[in-house]
């Protein structure tokens, strides 16, 4: 649920709860506190009942009147029933002590009724028995039993009570809403704290941090965005670390790769300079070695230079319409002597006709050379290298296959990466810097083509290059 919707629902729920609580507390207070007790109507009823019963007596008999009083007092709890003879010769009460003893006192008391400060309220009636004797019967109610909210005699107090009830209701409502707000804000604060903690950790350099909050509201979305951001930055940091490692590895590899042939060159040159050779044949052999090592060093440096040019985007293609079949044949001719020397059989499977593609001739020649170099370097033991070219309406495919050592499965996905070599030892005398296929890949990508590899360990390798035919 969205946060705004949540706040509105919580607001409405807290209002509903408050209204219900307010309603129940006020009605409880009214019913059990303010409305409880005796009012004048009840007192009138009681006095009328006593009056009726006494009026049925044949004459005034104090003990019977006392009984009637007790009965009425019993029925109307909280009331005191009293009687005074007209001549004030006797009086009776259901209380412990007589409250009103004289007619004068009774009249005074009745006249005080509209004043709230009274300690007790009373109503009185004159009663005449069957024989015509008269007396007064009184119903007295002490303050604690009188109804608190009795507006027409008790306005001030009623207002006070109402105020108290309303304030109590408000207090309860306020407490309920505060409680709801507290519960809601507590969960929100907890989530914000969580996020804050995550951000703080992130700030301290822990880029792997993720904050757990699966809720779908705005805070949840904020957390999700933070997690995504942290994830991306972490990824970048990892890539940077990896690049840093690779750079370090590169420096050490280049140094190693260049040092080996250079040491030989230095060693053999030293021998020649100091005349440490037996005859002219040996001298020529040393010169040959120096020449080969120098060529190898030049090749490595060339690769490195090409790669750095490619990497910084400095390579510009000079495209022209070229027959890839013809170009491949021309390159293959260069390789015939070295294949022959290694007793490698070359199979050429190039379809008749021309395979015209828009390419940079020099760069694609380099691709073919690189693939052939690899096929010879790593596949010569299979003694067969096959080169095929297939034409399709929208592309031309160049296949270079060998039956050599093959590439292990786990290395397949890496061979186009820069500086990747299956043989990590870098001691292979034929091995390069692991840049050949990375350069090939870059060149093919620049031609909007693709390159792929299929290989089985011990069963050779096939590299397929696809170059699209651009419709003009
Ligand atoms: P390098 O300059 O070391 O030859 P490449 O980028 O040309 O580097 O090739 C990367 C790695 O892929 C090589 O080190 C080699 O282990 C493997 N590789 C490439 N071509 C072949 C192949 N035809 N047969 C077996 N392994 C190959």
C-alpha cells in the first residue's frame, strides 16, 4: 500500500476508533456517574406512594406509618422517608436520626431547592388519614444519592459534569490517536533507521550492503532504489578491482613475455661479441636465434600496440569491397611453407565464385592471420587445418578448423578476453600475450560481425567468423 494511502487509512481508522471510544466512555460516564441517582420525579413518586398508603389508615398510628416509611425506603433505595405531625408532637424517620424535625424547618428546606449547594433535597406532602387527621410526609435524598446531571435544579454542576465528561472523552480520543500515530510512526521510523544504517555502512565503504524492506510503499521503493544503487556501485567497484588486478597482471605478463626473448637476444649477442662459438655454422645459428627472438619481440610489441590502439578507439577502418575468398587464399599462400615445415595438411573449402564484403582489407587479413597462427600454434599436433568460406544472402562465414589440443570447456567463454591464455604458465615457447583473439574480436565487432568458438579438448577447435553483407 502506498504511504499516502496508509497515512489516510490510519488517520481514518484512528478517527473511527476515537469516535467509538469517545461514544462508549461518555455514555458509560453518563450512565454510571452523571445519570445515576435519584431525581425529583422519583422522589415525587415515592412520596405519592407513601401518601396513598398512609391515607388508607383509619387514623394516625405511628408504628404503622413507620412501617409504611420503611417499605417505601426499601423500595426506593437512597431515599429517607420522614413524617411530622402537623402540631409537631411527633415525628418519624427511616434514617438513624431525624433530618427535619419541624414544619418550619421543612418549609425552609423546600424553598432551598434550586440551590445546588444543598446537602440534601426533599419533597413533602400533606396526608390525611380516614378519620381526617393530617400530617406531613417527606422524602429526603442526601446529596450523594441525588442525580448529578439534573439540569433544572443543578445547571452549574451539570455544566461541570458535562465538561468533565467531554474532556475525559477528548483525552481518551487524544490518547487513542496519539497511540495510533505512535504505532505507525514507530514502524516507519524503524524502517528509516534501517535504511539510514544501510546508508551509513555504505558511506563507510561497505558497498555490499543491502537493506531488507520488502514493503511496496514509498519507503520500500526508496530502499529498493538504494539497494539497486548499492548493487550497481558494488558491481563497478568489483569491475574496477578486477581491472586493477588485470592491469597489474598485465604489467607482470608483459615484462615476463618480453624479458624471455630479450634475455636470449642479450645472451647470444654476448656470445657472438666475445667470440664464444665454434665455427661459422654455430655463429649463423646464433644469429638465426637472435633474429627469430627479435621478430617474436617485435610481434608481441606490435600486438600490444594494436590492442592499445583498439582499446582507445584509435582504429579507423578503411572499408572497400573485397572478395573474402580471394583475400583468404592470398593469406593462406603465405602460410604454406610453415605448414609444410610442420607437416600440416591444409584443407581449403571455398565455394566457387566471389564472396564480396565491405571490409578493411588489412584488418581482416590480420584476423585471418591470427586465426591461422593459433591453429598452427595450438593445433599443429592434429596435422590438419581446414579453412572454409560459405556465402549466404546476408553474410559470409569464415571457418578455421584444426584437429589439435582443443580448448577446455571452462576456458571457452574467456578466450576472447584480453590477456586470457589457457596455459597460464606463460612458459609455452609459442604462446603469445593472450591478446590475439581479443584483437580479432574487436576488429570483427567493428565490422558489425560476430565471432564464435566450438572446441572439444583433444578434438580440435573451430573458430567461426561471420561478416554481414551490407546492402547498398
Ligand atoms: P595468444 O596470443 O596467447 O595466442 P589468443 O588471444 O590468440 O592469445 O588466444 C587465447 C588463448 O586461447 C590462447 O592462449 C590459447 O590457449 C587458446 N587458443 C586460441 N586458439 C586456439 C586453438 N586453435 N586451439 C587451442 N587453443 C587455442
